[in-house]
C-alpha cells in the first residue's frame, strides 16, 4: 500500500505513479487512438460516408455498461475491505489473546515467550502463505519449535496453530489455567483460523468467470464500435474523445482487477507487512 | 469453476468458451437479427413508413430495465458469494475442530481416525447432497460406520453429523474430555449443520417467480419493439445494433440464472470439489 | 411459492399466470390506454394543439422515479430474503437441537418423543401464527401437552417454547443433563424465539407510509401527464407506448408490495409449508 | 406509525394525509410556482429573451442529484429499519428472558413478579428515554423498586437494568440459580443495554452536517435555475413543470429527514408504543 | 460534530459555515470560472470556432463519473457510520461491564473505584490515541495506576486494558468472582480491544490509492474539457454553468475525503468528545 494524502489534489491529478492506470493503459489508449484515426480517415476521406450518428445506441449500452462497472467496483472493493477487516481481526485477536495470557501467566514464565513467538510466527506465516508460500527459515524459533517442526506440514499456519492449541491444552492439563479460563481463551484461538480461511477464500475465488469475460467483451464492443459513428460528427476530434472514454471505462475494470486480490505487494494491496509489524510490536510490549 | 487469469484481456475478449453467454445466446441473437431484417424490409421497402423514431421511449424503459438487471445481478452474485462463504466456513470449521481434537486426543488414539473419516465424509456428503444426492458407497468406512450405517437415513449429512455428536458425547461420558472442552468444541459442531442448511436454502429458493417472469417479459418487449423505430433511422444497420443490445441485456439475465444456484458442476459454479480436496488434505495433515 | 425453471424463457415470456402482474394490472393498463386515446383525440383532432413535446421533463422525473422503484425493489426483496433466512434458521436450529438431544438422551426414552413433538408443533404454530392464527386442534399431542395446554395462552408459539424450556430445565434438575450440556443446548433454544420475532417484525412493519404514499403519487403523476406531450409527437401510437410504460413502472411497485409480506400463501410467498414438512421429516428421522 | 393497506392505490394517490409531503411542501410548491411565473413574465414578455435552453445542464446535474437523493433515502431507511430491528430485539430478548426465568423460578415465587415488573418498566423507560425523558411516576412499582428508587439516577433505564442484574446476582448468591444458568441468562441481559445504546446512537447522530447542507444547496440551485431556461421553451407551462419537479425532489429529502429519527410520535415513526404493549402482554402471559 | 436542525432549510441553504464545501472550494470555483471565461473569449472572439457541441461525450462520461462519486460517497459514509457504531459499542460495553461489576462487587469496595477509573481512562486514551496520541498526564490516577504506569508502553490503551484484565484475574484468583462470572464478564472485556482495533483500521486505511487518483483525474478531465464545447453553445453563460458543475462534483469528493477519517475534531467528525463524556457520566452514576 502507498501512503498518500487524499486531500492533495494537484499532486494526485498530475501524478504519473507506477500504479496509475493511465500509465498501465497507455499502450491501449494509443492503440484506440490510432484505430479511431484510421476509421476517421477511411470513413471521411475515402468513403465520404454520411449515415447518421448512432449516439443513442452508445447511450443505451453505455448506461448498462456503467452500471455493470459500478457493480464490479463494488464487489472488488468489498473483497478488499473484507480482507482489511480480516487483518484487523488478526490485530484484535492477537492483542486480546496476549492481554489475557499476560493476566493469567506469571511474569517471566517460559510460556509467555513461547506464546509470543508462536503468535508472531502465525501472523508472519499467514502473510507469506497468502503470497508465494512460507520460508520456514524466516520463522523465529523457541524451545521445541524449530525449523524442522515448522517444516512437518505443507500448511505452515495450521502447524503453528496446532502448536498453540497444544500449549493451551498443556496449561489446562497441568492446571495452570482453569476450565473457565480455557473457555475465555477459546474465542480468540478459533478466530485466527477463521480469519486466515477468509483470506484464502478471497484469494482463491475471483469474480465468476462469466462476468469477467462478459465485461471485457462489452467494453471492447463498446469502444471499437464507437468511432464508426463518432468520426462523422467529430472528425479527427473523435480521436481524443474515444481515447478518453476508453481510458475511463477500462481503468475501472483494471483497478477492480488489481484490488480484487489484495494480499500481494502491489501498490494498492493491503499493508499486510505493516500490520504484521504492528502486531509484533504490540505483542512484544504486552507479553 | 474455471481457473483463469483476469488480467489477460485479449484472450478473454476473443474466448469462445463453452460457458460464454455469446455461445449460449447465439441462436437467440441470430433470431433477433433475422426478425430485425424482416422488420426493416417490411417497413422501409414495402410500406415506406416514415413515422418518427421512438428512441425516447426506449431510453426511458431502458433505464428502468438496466437498473432491474443490475438488481438481478447483485442478488445473484450475493447468493453465489454467500455460498462461497458457507463453503469457506466448512474449511475453517473442519480445521478448527481438527486442531482442537488434535490437542485434546492422545496421539494415535482410535478416535482421531474416527473423527477424521467422519468429518471428511460429512463434507463429501454435503457436496453430493447439494448436487444429485449421495452415493453412500463412495463414503470412507471406519469402525461401525459402514455403508449400512450411512444408508439408514435419507438425509446422509444429518446421519453423519449425528455420529459425530454421538462420538463427542461418548468422549464426554467416558471423561476423556471435560465439560469445559465440550463447550469449546460445540461452536464448530453446530456450525456444520448451519452451513449446510444455508446452502440448501440458496439451492432451493430462486429469486421470486414474479421477478423472473417480469424481467423476461420486459427484455422481450424491449428488444422486439426496438426495430419498429430503429429500422427507419438506421436502415439495415439496425440488424447488428439490435442484435448487440439483445446480446448485452439477455447475457446479464443468463449469467444471473447460471450463478444463482452455485453448487453444481457448471463452469461458473463454486469449486466445491476443490474445496473438498483442500479440507481432506488439511485434515489428513492435522489429525 | 411456485416451482419453476428460471431458464425456460419462452414459457415465462408468454405465461399468463395467476400471479403475473400483467394479469393483475390489466384493468389499469386498459384504463391508461383509454385515457391516452381520449387525450390524443382531444389534443390532435379537437384543439389541434402544437406545443412542443416535454420529454425532457419525463426524462428527469423518470430517472428519479426509476431509482426510487429500484430502492423499493431492493428493500422488498431484502425483507423477503431475510424471511427466508429466518426460516432457514428454523431448519438449522431444529436439526442441531435434535442432533444434540439424540446424542444426549438414551434411545427410546420418553423425552425424545416429547421434544420431537414439541419442536414440530412449534414450527407448525409459528407458520400459522404468521398467517391467520393457530388452530390448536391441529397440533400433535403428547403426554401433558394436549389441546387444553396449548389453549392457555394467546401466543401459542411462546406457550410451546415455554414447555420446551421447562422440559430442558427438568432434565437439568434431574441431572439427566449436566450444566455444560445445558449451556451447549442454550443457543438453539433462544434462536427459535429470535427467529419468530424476526418474522413478526417483517410482517407487522411495511415500508414507511410516506414512501408508499409518495411512490404511488409520483407514478400516477408521471403516467397521467405523459400523454399530454406524447400524443402530439406519436399520435395514436402513444396509446401502446404509455400503456407499456405504465405496465413496467406499476409492475415493479406491485411485485414489491406482494413480496414485502412473505409469510402468506400467495404465489410469490415463501414456501413455509414445504419448509415445515422438511423439518418434520428431518426430526422424525433423527429423534 | 400509521396502519395502512399498501395495495389500496386510489386511496393513497388521493390521500391528503397530515403526514403527506405534498401537504407539508404546499407553501414551498406555491412559492416555486410563483417564482417561475415571475421569471416567465420577465424573460418572455419584458426582455423577449431568446437564448438557447440549457436542459443539458439540468440533465447532468439532475443525474447526480437523483443519485445523492437515493443515497440519502437509503441511509435514512437503513437507520429506520435498524431502529425497528433493535426494538424487535427488545421483543425477542424479553420473551426469551421471561421463558428462561419461567422455567427456572418456582411458580408464584415473588421473584417472578419482580422480574416481570422490572423488564416491563425497562422497555417503558427505554421508549420514553428516546423521546422527551422518563416520568418515573408512570413506572410500575414492586417491592423496593418505587419512585424514589427510579429517581436516583438520571439515566433511568440504566438504573432499572442495574436492579435486574442485582436480582439475578442475588439468585446466584443464594444458589437459586447455578453458575451454568447464570451463563445462559447472560446473553439476554447484556442485549437490553446494547439495544438501547443502538437506539441512542441513531437518535443522536443525524447524517453528517456536510451532506445535509450540500443536498439542500443543490436542490435549491437546481430548482431556482431551472425556470431560466424552461420558460423560453415551455412559456407559462413551465409553472406546473417546475413545481412538480420541486415537489418530487424536495419530498425525497423531507421524507428522509422524517424517518431518520424514528423514535418519536410522528406518522412515520416506529410503533414503539404498540411494541411496548406487545412486550407487556407477552410477559404477563409468560411470567 | 456540529449540532444542527436538519429541517431548517433556509438556514442551511444560505449557511456559509466554516465546514461548508462551498467555502472550501471557492478558490477552485473561481479558477474554473476564470478558465471558462478565457476559453469562451478565445474560441468565440479570437478563433470564431464553430464545431459542434460535444455534450453527448460529457453525458456518457458524466454518467460513469456520477456513479463513481456515489460509490465514493457510500464507502466514505459506511466508514463514518462504522466508526460511530464502534463508539456506540464503547458506550454499550462500558455500561454493561459497569452494571455487571455493580451487581458483583460489594458496595464501596475499593475495586469499584479502580474499575471506574480504568474504564474511563481507557475510553479517554482510545479517543486521544485516534487523534494525535495520548498525554498520559491527563489520565486519572488511582492506586498503583499513576502516570509512570501509563507511560510504560507506547500503546497506552493496551496498557490500560492489560490492567483491567489483571484486576479481573485477581478477583478470580482471590475467589471474589467465580469462574461463571469470569465467563460472563469476558465478552465485554474483549470487545473494548476489538472496537479500538476497528477504529484504527478505519483511520489507517483510506480508500485504495488507485481510486483516489482516478477519481480526481476524471473530475479534472471532465471539468477542464467541458468549456471547449459549452462556450460555443452558451457563450459567456458557460461561466456559471461550468462553475456550478465543478462545485457539485468536487464537493462530493471533498465531503467524502472529510468524513472518511472520522475521529478528528473537524466539523463533520464523530462527536467522540461528547461520547466520552456520556460514558464518564454513566459510569460515575453506576459504579
């Protein structure tokens, strides 16, 4: 994620950022402009066509297309925001779990260290798991939980969570925590797995194939039939006009595609690295 | 579900996939084109009609129709996404339940195997139950839970869940788990039935009959009255124009119909087979 | 609710079903057509009026009206779908409660029968309570729970739920279930009353009076001022045009009214009878 | 709230109800009509102005304005409906709490009366608290809970809830209820305060000041610049046209303002008096 | 937050409030007006340009832009309202926690004072933490909880919540509260941290950078190409027209930016100071 000041209009308007759709779409915009120029030349200067402009058709279809693009934007944003909520829930759960353990476990007991390391490792593994996979060597080690332990299973976060559950269960068996405290700790514990499962769901399920296919076909149809009528009315002025319309419509689809899977390291992705650091700092303060 | 790269524009635009609405609607599009051609011939070449074009009416109605189609798209997508969430919840619950049982049950105890098989069977049965029904012979067997057992009731997932509850209750009666652990295990247990019930609800309740009826009538009215005015203004060019508008409007309804019931094996359905494999792999790693 | 195949376009387009808004609105459509004919005759043939067409005003207002009708559709559908979710929750709760009791209670104990009958009665009473009231004679009887018992209170479902709570409490007092099991059973028990309360809320609270009043006034204003301008441009062709626009706009309001209160026996109401049968079958299989 | 039959079209169209926005806005509509008449006279008969009509500008702005008004309508309705849900939750909670206490407390014990009176008082106090404040003399008295008791604190519902918690705690201390039953009763108890807090939130937080300001400014700008162009095209016919458009747009804002704070005694407010009576009847039947 | 009467139309229309977007945008509006004047002079009086007006393009793009602005408004408002809900939840939780502690702790016990001070401090620290940071000297002191204690950690609310958990745990260890009461108190305790985490999430995650960038670019493109066509049709009248359109579109973006981060002290921010006072008054009455 990029930090930015949303109130700095001039800077944003003239920004030409790496993640700007204008930059990304530049080849497409140039292609559409060239195509429109060719159509304008052929229709006006070769055939001297004079049929009537069909803006009414582009109005009708443009309306449906706009609404579909807003539907697309809404669903992509909702996925992005749900991903953010799930990572916010990681923050809340690890804080609450740490605060509860802090109250329950005696100061400087070995278990404090174990839980602190395991929870921080879980968040780190979750972050990497949602990208390209976990390098178990990057995980902090404590007691029996070394690289060999983390390697045992393919799903590293599950392996760590299994260790956390095991440690809690040991406390219970050794009567370091009571049954009531076990119940009190339970809601945070199961929430970690729920959150990670939610992120996997967002990552693995893009918008239905039929919508992705259909939206791109309609944008294509819309933009490539547009010059046919426009060049007669606007002559070569149709070139910037069609290029701008292509820029606006295609950008909405492109941004939606980018934020739909928000756990990577792109400019618009969620700041999971920073959230991980926050959790790490918090836990090291508390436990 | 089809795996695809949402960023590969050209491939998607020119795709002619089995699930593409363009392919599905081709006969309809051809019919609309032929009908428009006939209307154009009759009005322009037979009657030489010259009344004024009624695009204003199609604008007014087109606006309402577009908004209704977006309403349709939203509700269909929400059902699809809710279905995905319910299956994501199956993943989370089986992981959490397995992690908890892994911490509670001694290594290599017989109960580990029983629970692993029963939970995997439950998910398999849920998947098949939402399609054409469960073939009990395909379910894994363990201890007393054989084909005869699964056959006893018509609602196979309920039968398996009954066995899981019974096994948990036996653990409790034999004091292998305490009352506090029973409470801790409860939330995952009841969530399985809630999820399956949610899927059955989506499957059995399409959008109200009145909307389905009304939307199809309005699309029909809209497309079949369109050539009357258009052929006078656009002559034979009305043929591709009306065909495109039919393609766009009918596609939205067709996609909505397809994703509304997302538990089958169509191209846009949810990947319940893959999710089942994920759960199976996870459980075999944990328990 | 009507069972139907949403993919059977031709059948739906030419259906003239009892619940079809076209049938319901036929007198209104005829009236609007006649009124438009009279306006056309008076303006064109009597006064030979020639002022300019006001379609711009109908475009402006038509836009707001369309969006309000979509708002109306959304709220009505959400109420319908929330009603469906509440009934889905009845299914899930009764299954979960039955599965839990099946695991706890010994085979063939008298309590199994009591709970099965009381839960099925509760669902039946809830269904009837949301229609015209409960005929206590139709409720199954078991042990002390006979017609006289059900009659004691005006709110029959509350009376039955009181009995279920009492029975659970007796099990607890007689130490047939432990305190931990009491806690585990609690969430399903309180959910029944929550669901029924949710249904009563939907039934008793239509959309605010001001919206219902306002929407009907605007549709009326819109349709009855439309011919004034249209008959000059379209002559007698205005008759089908205005009639179609009236059909489309009024239908949306009429369907919204119908699905807003979804617990009756109308064509678009929820299939509460079928859901009741499902619950009954499930419980008879489990308990 | 007004009881009404949403299907009675004629009655609603010609209703001239006290709460009708048409009645409320009549002075405004008359003012707009007079202003348009003056503009028509000045432009057409004094200056004989002939510049071109600016309907394109009003189309552009009208579109944004319509969408903002629908946004306004949606948020106002959501608040109204959330208020209704919170009061529905009061119904559900008091029923569930009463049913649980009915099962736990022996018949005709003094505590039954105490709880019944306190819960009914709580709902009554909540209702009045959301209006102009609680008259403690109107609260029913029982045992130590007399007018002097209720007067002790400014926030009367909190005072009553404190008493309910105290009574439950006494039952627990005197071992009339077990710890498991305490846990089972807890969810209803804390829900009362959550619901009341939710209602206070809706009551005290109108839509952000900036939107309220902005929407009124845009409606004003829109309606008062409209005659400038319209009177040239429509002459004195502009008077009813502008008046109707003002009526439609201003009504949406006026209704949103009215339902935004739904706990009063206006025609469109929630029926909290009736809900209170329902709860009272239910509790007197159960406890 | 500003208190205001939403029904006072005249006052709001002519208000020129510090937070009014009209005031904020005045320099921009003046700039746009001057730019339009220059374009009008150059095109009409210098070049005597006569190409056709391109309002159709601005209609097409204006439509998409409007819908994106409404999407922007919706998301900003949802964040603002979610923030309000989280602070409402602070009110509910502190009331419920205080009511429960009031019932459990003996009158005038030292713990009452400790909890009252700590909870009030937590809310105060949360409020300041969401602004510029907590001045620990402003926190009330009680027993061992003095300035030095609060200073120990950078995240002051976590430090206070740690103390609250510790105090509850002490009560449990000293058997002043039972395990059942510990479970009953748990839900309020963990909710404080969840609420604060939710607020931090809203504060730290503005809408994706790509949308902020894109929306500002499209508004800029839209407004600065508008005069090119408009000045030919409307001459110098284009100056107020373009200025008004800029005012309307830019205002929506400006208001969304302002309410998106609602925890500051701006005019449209949430009244967290007042909510803090409410909680303080409530707790001092109850505990």
